[in-house]
């Protein structure tokens, strides 16, 4: 009984495995067009990181100016300190 079960199961699986083996190289070639890493991926990632850091710099610097103009000096200097960590200063004067 077990022999018959394995024999029928394997007889169904053999064509499927053969089809899978034949189609695998073609599917990898097709996927290579869609899943490819470009040569400049590290440069683009670095540019994205620089843009994120630049946005944080201006965010903290502008918030510091707003708080300073509103008379909230403690919060303004906290914001200026954070902006300084991102290397933005008040012109040539750093806090």
C-alpha cells in the first residue's frame, strides 16, 4: 500500500519538478531586470541621508529662531544646540 502511494505521488511530482527546473533559469533572467542593484546605489543612499540631515538642520535652526523671537530662550538655545550638532551655526558664530 505504501509503495503504491509513493509511486503515484512521485509520478505526479516528477513532471512538476522537471517543469520547475526548466523554468527556473528563465524566471531568474526576468527577475534580474526587476530586482537589480544599480552601480550608484551607495551614492544615492548617501545623497538621501544628506538630504535627511539637511532637513533636520534647518528644522532645528528655524525652530530656534522662532522660539528666540517668541522670547522662549531656553527652548531656543536647545534648538540651536541641536542644530549645532548638525553643524549649522549663526553665520560665522557658533553657539
